[in-house]
C-alpha cells in the first residue's frame, strides 16, 4: 500500500479549505474563526 507524501496531503487540504471558504463555497465555513472552532478541537 503506497502512502502519499505528507506535503502533498497538506496541499490538498489547503485546496479544499480554499474552495470551501471561497466565493460560492460553504456559508458555514466562511463564517468560522479560530475562536468559533476552538470547541471542536477537543472532539
């Protein structure tokens, strides 16, 4: 089983985040801040 380069996986994560937070993306994601996401870090 081949594993992907961690750098490539992180780049894909950033692409998804950019798409979700961008124009035409998810309204919920665009509203989030560091403070609003803190409670979910423990989950």
